[in-house]
């Protein structure tokens, strides 16, 4: 393994920390098609906030080189693909980035090389979609001339405790020897240890069900909050009471966005439907979670009506725009749905999120986010994302007298606020 040189294809939330971790032991070349990202990283700035300039500068220029030129990875012997796996507007898997990255790898693939996929996919993508591309474009023979593996990534952006080397890594390979080699390669950097999956499809399925399970569990508590709101029961109090049983699972209602939990179930559902089975629970979970912005706004409007107030021209402030706490990632955030729902009811809505980059926010939302907050301005305040920095805010100071606070995350634990 001493001569192993690793090419990482795609340097986002997953690829960059992986590249830096491998660079502690190996020569690593990181390749990305995004020139701005590479320029920023080469200056020591990681816009995902996963790595500090110090962590980058330790390896940059010595064991780690970052590039937008494909030929720079041509001497690598192991390629690891960490590109996005989004869904289309009709919620089908969009494998374009995986296919394009595979085509790029095929231009530099040599005999005895190994290609590992880390992107989250449905079972079968590595062997049924990617391998045929690699064979066709290179003329090389699978499992004779080149080998593949699949190793899902389990990082949790914004989580500084469960970082890449501290999470057990599931590894699989197309031959027993490939599995042994990949297990040793990953094992040399992952402190938490390696789990060898028996097949590539097992490893692909394991990852996609981790996120699907989370989605379904959150959908269950979201559904409970819809039921209990009709009964006038506080869902958080119910969950606290039920949580005293040893085997009650600890999940809380909320918005499910981002490009993992809210997306991966569609990958599994797609493959299932292609095989003739329409998954009931998986898609029901998705529908419930996607309906939560509408439910939250309906609760607020009902509350205003009870006070003989209207939503027309009422001023609303949303705290948080990113898809999760302490993370700058705005992609597929359900806060944008919340915002549009408020607008439909005639609210004038502002968003405040110090974690989000102003330019990316403008691109994603089409308007400017607030840069400062003023007191006594709002009829409604919605805490949508529980960034640590919001602990310093006092929502009661931001609303007008008689205003209402909807605490989606149960963050402030104030008895005067509305909750899911
Ligand atoms: N972000 C997470 O929390 C997380 C966790 C576990 C698994 N995953 C999975 O890992 C994969 C990557 O996710 P991410 O969050 O790192 O995505 P990302 O969007 O942050 O990064 C992907 C990078 O790949 C680059 N890219 C796109 N197409 C390319 C191509 N053809 N060649 C080279 N580079 C290309 C993009 O420019 C981008 O920099 C996805 O499948 C995702 O579901 C993500």
C-alpha cells in the first residue's frame, strides 16, 4: 500500500475530509469540476466549514494536491468517487454526476486499478450502472483488469464529534482480494474500525436504509404531532413520558431537508418500484415529512385567527435557512417551503441565518437574507433551525407585543411558545 496513490473525485462535504484523512498516510490527488471550490481550497478556505485552514494547510501541497485537470489523477491506482446523488424534480434518482464522474475515471483507468464509490445510491448502481461504463469506455475487463468497491460515507455535517475517522467504515469489494485490500487501505486511517460487507449491493443497501430509517422515524413523530395538535396534547411532553421506557426510540418532530435523509429514500423506492413493488411506508414517510411546512403555517394561521388577527401583511421572521443546525448547507432546505407557504397566506416574511453564505442564499432563495435583527418587529417568529448561535437570541424581544413564536425544534423550551 506504500505506493498507493489515491484520486478522490468530487471534493464536497464527503470528498474533502476523506482526501485530507487519506493524505495523512498516502499521496492524494483531489479532482473536482468546480473551479471556484478548488481555488478556495487551494487558498485554505473550505466553504462547507468541515475543515479548518489549519487542517488543510497540514497536508496541502505535500501529500494532498487539488486540481480541476483530470490528467493530474492519471498516476493514481485507487479512485474514490464522492460526487452528489440528487433527485430530479419528479423525485427520481439523478445519476448524472455519478455517470459523468465514472466517464472521467474511465479516461485515466489502467490495468490493476480499483474504483471505489462512496456516493449514496440504490443497490445495484455500482455493478449495474458504473461497471458497464468503465468496461465500455476503457475496453478493460471487470475483475480481471480493474476492480471496484463500495464504501458508504456516514459523516454528519456540522458534527465535530463524529468525524470521518471516528465512524466505523463499511467496505465492500468486487473480489475477495479487492475487499482485503480496501479493508486494509481504509483501516489504515479509520480509527473506529472496518466492517467488511459480504457484497457490494449489501453495502449500498446498508447506507440507503440508514437514512431511510431516520426519515421514517421522524415521519412517525411528525404524524404524532399532527394528531396530538388536534387533541390539544403537547407532543414533546408525550415523547418525554414515553421515552422513559428503555426501548422507546428518541426522535423529535421537525423539518426533514438536505440531500441525504430527504432524498435517499427515493433512491430505494425507485429501485423497488422498478422491481414491481411500490413501497408503502417509505413513500408515506416522505409525504408526511414534506407536508410539515404546510402544517406549521396552518397552525400559526389558526392561532392568529383565534386572536382575531389575520395573516394578511402580518410580519414573520424565520430563524434559520440551512437544512440543519450549525451547517452552512442550503440545498433542499425545507425552510424555503416554509417561506413560500407563509407568502401564500399573505405574510411578509424575513429570514435570518448567520451560518448561510449571503451569495449562496441569494442564489437559492432569490432574495437577500437579513444581516441584523431589530427588536419588536414581528407578529410571528419561527425558529426553524437550531443553530447554537441562536441560543444568544431572545425571541420575545424580537416579536411585537401579542406576537407568537413557533419553535419548530423545541429549542427554547418556553411554555408560551407553539411547538410541533
Ligand atoms: N453531505 C453529507 O452529509 C453526506 C453524508 C454521507 C453521504 N453523502 C453522500 O455522498 C455523496 C457526496 O455528497 P456531498 O455532500 O459531499 O456532495 P457535495 O455537493 O458537497 O460535493 C460533491 C462535489 O462533487 C463535485 N462534482 C460533481 N460532479 C463531478 C464530476 N463529474 N467530477 C468531479 N467532481 C464532481 C462537485 O463540484 C462538488 O464539489 C452523495 O451521494 C451524498 O448523498 C453525503
